[in-house]
C-alpha cells in the first residue's frame, strides 16, 4: 500500500497531472467527450485499467462528461497509487 502524500508532495506530484484538481482528500478530473457513447467507452477502458491495478476511482457520468475521483480510503487521502492512476489515465486521454 502507498503512503499518504502530504500537501507539498501532492502539489509536486500534480505538476505532472495538471488537469487534476485537489478537492478535500481526493484528486478529481472531468473529461468531456463528443457524445454519451464515447463517454461510456472511456468508462469501460478506465474500468479495465482500474481492475488491472486493483485501484478504483469513483466515476460519475453526466451525458458526455465523465468525472473521475481518486483517493485511497484506507490511508485517508491521496497516495502515490492515486497519482500513478491519474498519470495512466492522462496518457489515455491526451
């Protein structure tokens, strides 16, 4: 299991993930797609990656906008595991 990142470590880590925002003890990113079908295809890809890593985001779908939220509940906040998943998803999106 990964260790909880302090505020400075989190700020440094997010320099590599500029599209993610800190909200309370989570990191969040929203991605807009052309339509609902593309959004769901993306969600399915995220699900596959999350299963492979055994680290799952909260996923919210609002028509063509997918919002992903990561936190490591057992640690009570954001860990390197969350940052690694954010980076993997950034590579998929960008």
